C-alpha cells in the first residue's frame, strides 16, 4: 500500500509547492512523514518533516522536494 500511495503523496507535495499552497504541502508532507516513519523509512520521514516545517513558515522548499523525490525512488 505504501508503494502504491507514494506517487500520489509525492505529487501532492510537489504540486502544493509549485502553487505556493502551504496548507496542502503541510498536510501531504505530514501524512507521508508519519507513514514513512512507521514503515521504516526514516530518511523520507525526516525530509517530509523538514518540508512541512518550511511550509508552515511560508517557505516552499523546491530543492527539498526534489531531494525527497530522489530519495523516495530508492525506497
């Protein structure tokens, strides 16, 4: 299920970042962070938490999103 849901979660984070939709980024990144942490993917969880924290401050961290996408491909 995690692998099936991952592309949609990554897409939601990337789209929210592109659109400057901080609440959407926070929500999607927070959800993916929780799931990733529970399923043994701490690196993905960590960067998702960083993306969510940035978005809460109004920062759309495009470079972190790219890093997340690359990291998630290795999962």
